[in-house]
């Protein structure tokens, strides 16, 4: 249903007077956008199936089941191993892709719900006609995803409701496809995974554009401020509030309450996870503690006087953890009520007394402004007690360790905790302290210990590192002018690539690896973007000169820049920048023109996503949104547990044929990019893979030679030799880096290499291109 | 079916689990039976061990002695080379898994498909998922986990072993001389 658009200048109703009301069903009805409608506005879940199948024909799923069984209906459990089918007829491969789709739906639903909650709140707070302005004068193309997918150009907060209606409807359809006896073909499931990913990026864009506009976050700001990060930034002499989650209104209301009551600078407002980043976009006085892995550590430090949680990635045992130290909790989200009584409608004074006195461990308040008031007034009353076991206690407590190894077997980071505990027993707590650097803070070691030893707590107590770092706060979208300046060099390959470090903090070897990779690629003059927990991990690392990557490199979207776009939902600006290149630089029409633009991005924009610590279902959906645009994603070793990779076969030449738009012929372009989704084992391997995945068929010879020189160098660093697949990436002699030309030619000749032409590449048939 | 606990106890995966290699003779027999073996060595082979010797040292000695082709995953290649073993291929674990699951694949050294892989040194979860992929995608391939932590998805796996026990089992099974090849 499309095309209904009602406009009312002013109307009086029992609810009050409404001005400039516009009601659209299916369409927003903006009159200012002249682009002709493309072939797939508001695509259904099969509208882009043909494009998906072209991608999935190259990048075939490699399934690695986490479980051979299915228990989704009462026919089961069904054992799907050894070629057996379930009672419904499903195969193990289809079951894996079904679970991947479920994960992607959970992720996309989470962002869509988050976006809806934000938009509803902001519509009420700022009015339906409040204008969208994510980039000030620097951004004309406000919402590339929405334009590309929906064929709409929203102008006001209320316009976003229509977009979210579409996202909701798509997610319901996708979820329905996972019911027993629906889809059974793995590739059809995979196509739907890509659809969920595309929807996810639309929802993320809606959420971030809404909050940038209404909360006045930095607007595409190259000079976004450096803000404090780390435990050492907290003034513990002041009352301390901790906020955790992703949906910023309650945290913003806390900051507003402090400002409105002249209390700025008297209360420390600290945060973990994306709400922390978004708080600093609202006010540079807010402080970021770190990524999600810091929750247990920070609460157990006893520093916070109060914990406020909103939604996503909040530990579900948080209330128990806080209660052990008598720290009151305020839950603020309908999606995360923590079992607490809803006391939204009660007077603030009563809530404050109950929380301060400890009569209740926490309350649920579903009104951000009330949260702002109650949180500040509770925090200023301070908790009487703060607790960290002293180091002497660590040694005494470690004495109970029987070296059984149960903690080690439970540790996802594969830490030698037995060794750490034995050292602590004999008085050396430094081993445990060092291990904390690569601990993901899951607490599984403690639950596993038959002696009841709180292993993680002892690690925290052993570590007195209390550092201060600096992070450039989330700047929001990439400017149109930045795209005009470097869209060309990116498409021609002269800037060797755009690498985005995104996602969670589930690292095997600690977050410093992300910082090292960011520094490496920035030094190599790639454009580097960061977001979410990765953006924080990057900040927690200093170079030899004591600078974090944000202090060392510029915040411009340029070669050698390190651009923190913002929280998880700001990931949409990274994929959005690729879409903007197609629109602003290449003048491709966006409106409902997904396949053509994705084909452009896939063949020409050397972008690579890296989710080194990806953990969540949201990360799965975010990755899928990149894949549908033809942007490959590299994950860390834990990422293999997403249970399937999308891998190309560089050794199968038929897989790498494209249509040359100039000649109309099918031509070989080499395996570029070689994979859509791959888990790497070590950061050295990841860096070689990233450099390789940045190559695109459209690279000019100059661009390819720059990209090849990085690939050869990083390959050599990892493997200590010349790439086995070098010949597949060299089209003409001019592609070879000048300094190594002679040496490389000898390698190529030995491999029987012959020159080939550089086409104008497309995966699409002529009739699909406008 | 064995009741042995996986190296990470939560990592159970289904109704079938790997046969446990309790004795060196079992591993020796698997080596003997393999017509086209492949040894896969990941980067943690450089981490697990004692101060003087690591998993990679014993695996390299075996590869040298029995001329077993080696696939180096992660950034293990240079460390193998330093121990006198030139890997047939440096390849990511996922890439290798996909190729092993392809019956048309000509093998790591293009000398024909492999019938048995011996694998060690990937992070536990990565090895676990790769072995799961092979169990389902490469049903006729025999997979032998040489890691000192039980991997239920392999066809055969060593049990959870201390370094000393692992070292002595492997030394005997591969008929390695003490003190180096
Ligand atoms: S959905 Fe199919 S495979 Fe799963 S339990 Fe039901 S019948 Fe078995
Ligand atoms: S809390 Fe840290 S040490 Fe304990 S199991 Fe989790 S990652 Fe390992
Ligand atoms: S589980 Fe407990 S007793 Fe066992 S090694 Fe770990 S800390 Fe020691």
C-alpha cells in the first residue's frame, strides 16, 4: 500500500493543537526530491533475491554447526548429523542457515526496536515536524540507506515512523520464514539473511540520524572532541553514576538534569558500551569507562554509587552483582526490566528514599526525565561502602585453589588461569593482573570453580592499572565534501581501501590487537573507521610516544584518518559512505535502486569491515548488511562460532567472471574480493586478508599496484614469503609495484601468468542497469 | 561413544563424539594407515608447551621425519620454516576447511585429495568449529586432533592432557627420538 499522503496545516483536537501534521501510509511524500523512482522501492524479502544469488553463487556458505540437533519444535529433538533430515525434512545445512537468519532477525529487530523507541521519544520531546539534520551544511544526502532501500527522503522525525513501519513488517516476514515447514533451501535462507542485514542498516541509520538531530550530537564533525576514557578518569571523590547500554535518552536526561540544576561538574556520569559513546556526543563532561567487557570489573570496583541500565548487551546478572555491594539499580527499558517493579508513576521522593535506604535493590522507571532526576538525587547521597578485596586477600583466597583446571576449561580467552592462581598462592599476583588485559569479563571461571573462588574478582583485585585515555567522540556521518574529495581515489584504488573496525569486545587476545591493526592501516594511508566497542578498545592503547590512535591520526574521512563514527547504530554511516560514493561521486541514482548501487560498491569501493571481537546477534545483522552491499567482513577467531563463512574459491576461475559493460563479454577479473565473510586466526593473518579483500575489479593499474604493495608486504610479514596467489591479482604489468617489478615478473612467469584486460565490471545483466 | 569431557566442557555438539586416542599405538596406527595425510598447524602450537619446547617443535620433527605435507594456518609459517619445515601452503583455517570439503580439490600440494588430516594448534573454538565443518562437509575425511584438549568433532582426538603427558604420547606415537630429529 503506497501513495496515501495527508497534510494538515493545523488542527485542534482533544489532545491539543497539532501543526503541520503529515500522515503517510507507505510513502512519506516529500516534494523536494527529484530522483526518478528505481526498480525496488521498499523491497520485499524476495525482491533482491536475484542479486543475492549472484553474490551467494560466488561466496558459497561453509557451514560449521555448533550443534547437530534441532529442537525448535516438538517433533524434535532431531539429529541432523550424517546426512539425516529432521522430521520436517530439513537438512543440517538449511538448519544452520535458519539459525543464522534467526540471529540476523534478532539483531535487526533489536536495532529497529531501539530506533522506534528513540523516534517515539524524540517525537514527543521535540515535535513531529522537528527537522532531520545529521550533518549541518556538510551533508545534503542525509540518509543514504533510506533513500537507497525505500526510495524516500525523510525530512522530519515523524517521517521516520513510516520507514520503521516498513522495517517492522519485513522483520516479521523474515521471522515467519524460519517457522517449521517454511523455507528449506539454504541459499534462500541466506538471501533472507542479507535482507535482514539490509533492514538492519536502515534501522541503524534511522536511530542515529534521529538522535544526532534531536540531541544535537556532533554533525559530521571532522574535529569531534577528544573525550576522556578509562577508569583513571573518574574522580571518586564525587558521586559516581554508571550507565550501561545503547539507548541514550535516560543518560541524556541525567546530563540535562545536572545542567539544568547547576550541578555540572559535581557528579561523575560514567558509561560502558554504546550509551557511553552517545553520552559524550551529548556532553564532553561524560566519561567512558570501556567496552562491554568492563561491566563486572567496574561494578566490582565498588566505585559507582548507582547503576542505570537501558538496553542491549547489559549483563543479565547485573542486579545481583550490584546488590552484593549495595549499589542501587535503575532499569529504564521495556526490553530489560530486570524483574523490578514498575514505579514510573510514583513520586520521585518515594523512589529515592527506597533506593538510598536499600529497601529495594532497584526500580524500573520508564520515563527518561524521571530517571534523570532520581539518578542524580540518589547518587549524591553516596553509598557508605566501597569494596575491592586488597591484594593480601587475593593471596589468601587463592590458597583454596586445588589446580583442577575447571576455570581454564570455562575461559573463552583460553587463559592459563591455573598458572595464574598458583602464582597468586605463592604471593605473585602479577600473572593474574596481566591476564586481565585480555579477559572478556564473562565471569564463567567463577561459576566453574568447585571451590567457589571468584577468579575474575581476584584478577581485578590484582590489577591496579587505572589509566586515562582519550577517544575522539562519535562524529556521525561522512560529509558530502569528503566523499567528493576522496570518492575518486577510493574507486580508482589510489587510496588502498576503507577499513572499518566495528563490533563487540569478544577478543581472544585482547583489544590492543584492534588498536594495532588500526594503527597499521592508518599508517598505510587507508581510510580507517571505528565504532562501538571497537572504537573504545582502540582508544585504550598508546604508541611509543604515548598517543592513542585518535590523538595520533586525524578525524577526517581521508587517507590516514581514524574516524570514530559513533555507537553501534552509527555503523550505518560507514556503509552509508560507500553508498554516497555511488551517488555523489559516480552520480548513480539511489532511489529504490539497490542492486545497481550494490553492484557498483561491490566492484569499485575497496571497503572491508573488521569485527575482531564480534559476539552479538546485532553484529551478525550488521555484517549481513555489509555483505548485501558487496562489502566483505573479517571476524576474529571467535567469529567462526557464527557457524558459517561465506567464502570464495580463488582457485576456481569460472567463479570470477564478470560482464564487461564496454564489450558485453564475460571476462575473468580474479578473486576480488575473495571472500564475503571469513574468520581469521591471528591479527597478522587478518591484516594480510584485509589488504587482499580491499582489491576490486575496477582498480586502475596505479591503484592496484598500491594495493598489491600493501598485500605483498603484509603477506610477507605473516607468512614470510611471496603470496601464493599473486598471479591472480595482476592483470597487466602496470599493476606491479614499481620497486619490485622485476622480482615479481619472475614469480609471475614461473606461474605461467598472462596479461589480461581491465574491464568495466558488473555482475548484473544489462537490463538491470539504468 | 566416549564420555570424555571436551577441552572446554560446554562445547558439546551432538550425538557423536570423537574416539579418544588413549594410547600412542592408536595414533601410530592412524599415521600408518594414512595414505595422503596432511598436518595442519595453527599458531597456538607456538604457545602451548614448556619454557624450552612447544607443540610446534614435536610436530615439525614428525613432519620432517615422515615427510608429511604441512598446511600452516594463522601466522605459523615462518615458525615452521625456522624449524626446518617448509609448509606446502600458508592458508587460513576457514579457507582450508572449505577446500577439504570439496571432493574435487587436488590437495594442499596438488598431489591428490587427502584421506586423513592431523590438526593442532588452532584456538580451541576455531579448531572445534573447523572440525564440525569437516565432519559435515567432508564425511569421508578422517580428522585427527592432536591438540592436548579433547575435540569432540574430530573422528579421533587426544584426550585432555598435561604438557608432559602430551609430549610423551606424541613422542612415542610418532617414534620421535628424544632431544630432536
Ligand atoms: S523444526 Fe524440523 S528439525 Fe527442528 S525439531 Fe522440528 S521437525 Fe525437527
Ligand atoms: S572472566 Fe576472564 S578469565 Fe574468567 S572465564 Fe571470562 S574471560 Fe576467562
Ligand atoms: S577452578 Fe578453582 S580450584 Fe580449579 S584451578 Fe580454577 S581457581 Fe583453582
